[in-house]
C-alpha cells in the first residue's frame, strides 16, 4: 500500500508541476534530450534511456528546462531538500498553510464502562446466632425493600435464652444485671422494638423478626425458608440504587491524561439520544495486570431509576492539559511508519520537508515535541505532493539561519563547500550524474550518507568506475549537490582519514 501511495504521489507531482509551463516551452523541451529517466516509485532509480523500473513501470523522463521554469519561487533556502514553486503552481495545487502555535490540547478518550451498585451503600446481612429460617418475607433477587421492612424470621435457642436472662434480670430488679442482659440482646442485633415489646409483655418470643436497615433492592439471596444458618452465613445483600457507580477502564498510555474532576459524557444503548454529564470521582491506584488498564469511577444520581446494575455505558472523557502545548493540525502531519514529518512553509514559494517529534493527539491537533517553533507555518493541504518532491534530497533537518541583514542579497553569497571521501555506487558519466556513499562532514554536523551528486560543467566523470573510492569537493546549489572537483583514491589513501586535497590528476576540466 505504501509503495502504491508513493507511486501516486510521484506521478501527481509531475502532473501538477509540468503542465503549468506554456505550450511553447513544452514543445521546446520535448525537442531537447531528457537529463535522465527516473522510476515513478523510486527517485534514486535513474537511467540514461527509457525502460522499465524494478516494479515494471515505465520510467519518467526529466527535462532540465521544464523543472527550472516551474520551480521559480524566490523564497528562503533551508539547504538540501528545499524546493521553490511559482505562485501560480501554488494556487493550482491548492496549497494551504497553518500556523504553529501554543494552545491547550483538548483530547477525548472514548471507552466503555459498566454500571454497578454504590458500594458505600451496599449492605450485607449476616446472622449473629445459629438457627432456622422460619419465614422469609423477601423471596426474589431484585425485590425492592424499604427501610424497616420485615426480611426474615428466625428461631434460635440462643435468642430464646437471651430473652429469658433479660426477663430474669427484670424480676430481680438488679440494675447491673438488667443492663448486661439488655446489652447482650442489642449485640445479637435483636431489633429495639422487639426489646421494648419484651419489657412490656414479659413474654419470650420464639421467632424473632429482622428488618431491612435501608432502602434498596435485594442484590443476592442465599437462603430459603427452612434453611439452617449460623454466624458468618450470608443471608442477603441490599443495594441502594438512589445513586450508582459507573466504572470505566483506560489504557495505560491514557491514564496520565485523566485526573479527578475530569468531565465525562455518558450514553446508554438502553436510552438512545440521551446523555448524562458527570466527572471522574476516583482513579484506582493499581493497574490490571491482565488487561493493562486503569479503572476510573464515576457517580451518577439515579432517582429516576434509569440506571440498572451491570448495564454497559459509552463514556467520553474530556481531558484538557493544564499547560499550553505547541500544536499543528493533524492533517499537516505526514506519517511514514518510520518517521513523522511536516512540510515547512518558508515563504514566497519555498518549502522543505523536515522531521518532527510528536506527542499526544486530539481530534484536530497533534502535539509537537521537537522540530518546529512557535509562529512558523506548515503546509496543511497538498503537503504530500510537496513532500514527495522535497524528500528526494532532503536530510529532514533544520539549518541554523545566519544573522544577516534583510537587505543582503543571497546572490552575492558564496556557496558552502565541503571536501569529503566516499565510494561510488552508480554513475551516468555522460550525463554528469553519480551516486556516492560519503563520509560524515564534521563542519556541517552531517552524518555519513548516500546521495546523488551532479558534476559541474567543468568536471568530467569519465574514467571513474563503480566501487571506486574517491575524494571530492561539492557545493550546494538550489538544493542540488554539485561536484566541483573529484579524484580517485588508492585503498591506502581512502583508509587515511586525514584531510587530502585533490591532486593534479583529478577529473576537473581546467
């Protein structure tokens, strides 16, 4: 897919750039011999005659005069990879730019959650004595209950004995014994109304009724009538649904963007078209080792009873950075799989592809960590066409701008030159083109690289062969690497990394 995209972009560049020349100019250029033929999908695959590319596609001819007449912008030069385009071509391509600026990054994290009981109001009911369930007043999970409603009746010899001890204390009119016996009844969770009834009637009750401690619904029911229970048995649980929890899960990389109080929008398939606004109430301090997710909790009022435990919900967390972030539009970013880059608009029809380091995203913008400065402009439309042309020779690096007066003419400045050693990979001597794997250039801070070079009109490449080790001097002219002097070296000379100047037997035609 990437190869096909490269093909389309390269062909598109030629189809946009070349037709802008007048008919007379095109007619004249056709009569001239092309500089070379290039593969549509590989700008480094060049031949001196028509043919097929390694992908089986027809090679595209490149004419020197057509390209020079179309790329006639007069903008700034950022070194290798800079392309200049005429204003009418810029308009025809539909080039749009966007300003690099500091803004607040607003991201939306979409995830799923599930509704559960408010665990702060979930009550589990256990007996404190052993006995038999004589009657069950609540018989189904999900039944609503009211505070004070009868839940079950139990017969327990221990409860009978406790009542008799209390009555015995009352008969003896011993305050200390009465106090101790009454405290025992309370500790066994006998309802206060039952204790008062016992004082009044002086009659022991064989079956004690226990009541609901709060409003809610029966969450689980572990018993039936006739069951024998003992301390520790779970009889039932009652959950209060006046307020519910919604628990959502976030990926590990998203956890740092969320904090307590982050706004959340919740929707349910159960009630389409409706949305509820809430906020993050709690972020759990641990990571699930299996799913690698962090759990967050939200609270929602449920007085109308819309929310049912175990329902799935769609959550959108609206995060917002505290600090301003350097942003560009997402559409301006070019992602190649191995590199993120943008096309920098240098002004007056001048452009260059540069590498950038990106951070977080939102729906419209992307964070730039390195590679761009506030106030610069990047291409946000037709950038793929410009990038396909610039990336042929670009090093994707930023050049340090010289502190010169605006009135200085760049035409009077001498081009930078460098002398370096390298190995010849391929060449078309009759056309003055050569591909060399050169050493690093320390004074420019450039690492070793393999590049295409063009020989100056006073330099001949005749006599140089593939795999020759050479030392050469080159200049940068309009984004092209122009060799001004080249000398073949012996292996001993090539291995010597000290500075060696071209000898009198170089290939320059002086």
